[in-house]
């Protein structure tokens, strides 16, 4: 891309005449005086969605589905041969999953 002389002149003008205005805490004061009218609605919406997710999980028998998937995964791993399973890899995967779950739970609080 080529810059024209007009672009160069504009950039030079604005860089030479740039003036910084002092904030003196104005932005912070404005942010503190903004209304929180959507805070309650967002809390209620989050509570509703979480409750709906838990109810649907149990109504649709999610616990049995999760346990069945874990059982199938374990049995297929055992049937393919226990020699192929590396205990260190399983421990690392478990630690990573626990860590990610912990971070997710902390972010919800």
C-alpha cells in the first residue's frame, strides 16, 4: 500500500498537534454512577438457566448417560489391551480435567 502525501501531511499534523487531556478520575466517577438496572435480571436469568439445566439433566436421565459413556469408554480401553494404557497419561488427563472443572466452578462464583 502506498501512502499519499495527503495522508502523510494529515499524520504529521495530528502527531504535532496532539494534546492529552487529564482525566482526574472522571472516567472512574462516570462508571460508578452508571445504573445497574440489568444486574438483577442477569442474576435471575443465570439462576433460571442453571436450574433448568439441572432439572433437564435429571429428567432426561443424564446421570445414567454419563455413567454409561464412562463404562463404555473403560470397557473398550480394557478390551483393546491394558498394555496400551499409560498410567502417567491417565493421571495427567485426570489432573487437567479436575483443574478445568475447578476453574469453571470458580468462575461461576
